[in-house]
C-alpha cells in the first residue's frame, strides 16, 4: 500500500511540475551546423536545468526563408515567443506592432558592456533588439599578392586615393585590356554594391535620413562624391573591378582562386576561409576602414526580439539573458566566427588567435548600422538600383543621388 501511495504521489508531483512548466518557442536565424549543435546540445539543456519551469523548443530558420515564415506566423497567430532577425528589420516590425519593448528588462542588465550595439535596435527612444552576433564589411586582402607588386601588406590604405592606387597596381589585364584579376572586387548590384557604398557614404559625412528619421538627407555632396568614387572603381579602362560581378555566386571565394586581390568581406566569410582554405587564410589581412571626412564602416547585428503577442515575455527574457551571458555569447560566436557584441569579449580566445578576425573587433569603434526606419529595406533597394545605373553609365552621380532622394521621399511621405 505504501508503495502504491508513493507511486501515486510521485506521479502527482510529476504532473504538477509538468503543469507548472511554461513552453517557450525560440526561432534562430540561420542553419550553421556548429551553432545548431551548440544550441541544441549545450545551451538549451543548460538553460532548462537552471530554469526547470521553462521548456524550450528551438527552430532554426534559414535566413532566406525567415521573412516569409515570420509573415505567415504573424498572419496565423503562431509567432514564436522569441525570434532572431537583423537590426534592419526593427523599425518595420515596430511599425507593424510586432515587438515588445525590452527597456524594463534592460534596466537590470549589463547594457554598458554592449556599448552602441543596443542602439542599433532602438526606435523612438525604446529598445527592442538584444544583439547576439554581428559582422562588419571591411577590406580583406591577399598579403602575398601585395608583396608581388611591391606593396607593403603592413601598411593598408587609409584614404580613398590610396585604396584606388593600390587596387590599380593589383589589377591584372590581358592583352585586350580585359581584367583577369580584379584589384578590388565589388559586386555591381544589390547589397553587394550597396554595403561597400554605405561605408564610403558615411566616410564622406553623408546620411540617408535626419537623426529623427523623418527627413531624407541623401542627396548632397557626400552622396555624389561616394558615387563618383564607385564609378572610378568600375571604370572600363582605368577601373579595378568588373561589371556584372557577384562575389557570393562563385563556389570558391575569388581570394582563394586569385581572381581578386582585395574585396570587401564579412567576418563570417573570413572565418569560413579558415576552415575551407587554411593556407589562403594565413595569407589574408583585414584593413581598418579608410577615411574621407570620417572613418566609418558598415556593421550589422542580428539578435533576439520578443513577440508582442507572446504570453510568456518574462520567460522569454529569462532565455535571452541566459543566452547573452559572456560564456554563451563567446561560444555561439566562436562556432561561426562571428563578432560578439559584448566589449568584454573583444579579446575572446577565438579572436585573439587570428589577427584577421580580431580586426573586426578592433574596428567596431567605427561601426555604422543601417538606418532604423520602417522603409529602410525598400530605401536600400532603391539606393542599390541607382548605384547600379551609375556604375553602368546610365546615370550621372548627380542624377543617381537626386533620384535616390526623390524615390525614398516618396516612400517616407506617400
């Protein structure tokens, strides 16, 4: 009888615990295997052990499918409690009333260690993004090819003029004048041209919008100057890169094949070469951003958002704060070679072991993020379309700047 009673009591206790548990759904963006293994096999079990009242279900969504899947989830009321997205999505999600502000949670969190990265997820004075990982768009170059043309790999260009001069020395043309090796590889459409342009635009002192995001400020001397420099890079006779290039389309990185001596690249790209082509990785160097009026470079961060519709916001923050601890952030970013958003991790072991990767951390002080306005994604695509027209010679720099301004104004004030 006592045995039966003990068994019944145990079952009742287990049932009470199960009833007390809150189910939490978390979506991660991306499907990098090492990160999935870390989250599924280590992070989530550790969190559940520390928080036995929360049961976590994790799903990994490829970046290319993320927006469509989120839109479906919002429409059907099946949105996860926590989901990951890029900083550039913040304002649009806020405008659609999809996000819960995190300021009440940040009040008891070590925000200072994250520096300016928290501000990349701020809209109208409220903060919505808890940054998890990031990357920059910096100049990556082959030191051996630099030495071959008499350049000092230890002295990367600091100005636009020096950058163009080095790229011209590194460019190799055949007898007909066609480029065989690009001195500085840049894509000529989409984000492949827009992101390098962003760095140049900010370096020239430009901005897409006013500080409060209510006015378009694109058209001006900074935009014209940056577009003209892009035109010089693509010039058919004296330029250093080919039109029609898509740096991400080749199955083998152009730095590996020697088809490019320099290119603007992300930290994940460089980290990937460490795994796939370690011999070439050892020949790579990453330069600080050049300067015109300012030193600046495009950096972006992805992180966690809490759904406005989640009934478990406190538990959602429990998971986020756990995952954002120094220990787990270092492990997560080390798994993919991405940039931890905490300043205390600037000398993390996996960064300190590689000068090329450490450069992304060292130059975080020059980081600029995409404008946090609801129309940004469309504004970005408008910018890219006119940059493409300018480098192909279909528009002057002045015309491209003016048209970009007018079309973004029409978006902002329909």
